[in-house]
C-alpha cells in the first residue's frame, strides 16, 4: 500500500462534503433545511404538549388530564426540548464543518450528534405512542380503561404533539442517512 500524501489527507473535508461545489452546496442546503425542519417540528410538538390539559367533572368529582401525569409524556417533552436546542447548535457546527480546511473529526462528531438525536427521538416517540394508545383504547386484560372518550381535547393535543415529534424524528433520520452516505470509507486518523 502507498501511504497517503499530505495533500490527500488535507482534502478530507472536501471529500466528505462532496467533490463538486454544486453537490457540496446541495448537501449543505439539505442538511440545513432538515435541521430547521426538525427544530420547527420539535418546537411545535413541545408547545402543543405544554398546553395539553383538560378538566372534567365525573360524578361530582373533578378530574384533570395533564401531560406531566404520565412519565412517557414528560420524556417526550424533554426529548423535544433537547432536539430543539441541539438542532440550533448543530446548525452552528454545520457552518463550521462547511468551511474548507475544517477539522475532519468535526464531520464525524456531527454524524454522531445526528445519530444520538435520532435515537433519542424514536425512543421518546415510542414511549409517547404507547401511553397514548393505552389512553385512547385502554388495555382490557390489565384493567386499564380508555380515557380519551372523556378527555378528547387532551388526547387530540397529545396526538398532534406525537405526530410532530415523529416528523422531527424523520428529519433526523434523513440527516443521519445523508451524513452516513458522505462519510469516508477509510477510518479517521
């Protein structure tokens, strides 16, 4: 094997970000727009979940449905908040990576960030979906009754929040796939 020259090692960011400036520009636009979409989706999910509450009177007793009563919904809310914050941070990191002459490790760290956000969002979405399903349909064998026929406004708001959280997840999944396709085939040194 022939060792790489210093010129080949320094051209790593350009290899990562694409060969031509046109494809590099498309890559950066796709990355930035997906990050902004993930931020907006997570922000909408966060705000809808925060405002989801409903109070009903049943047999003279007040019952209140609020997101903080379910740990899965609190986890989803926290994940949406983390994704909002880190999406903005990743836009800054993307700007640093896009400059020529940047450290090649930044590309890999950005990929790891995207992968972590993807895993966080799918786990939070799964937890929210599971509890939402039980709330809407109940679980007869466990003795859990459906609540959504009584607190429909609350359940519909939670559904909207979960849908927007899934949109944020799909944005990060697309970002991760795009980033992985641009990673070099040789290991970082």
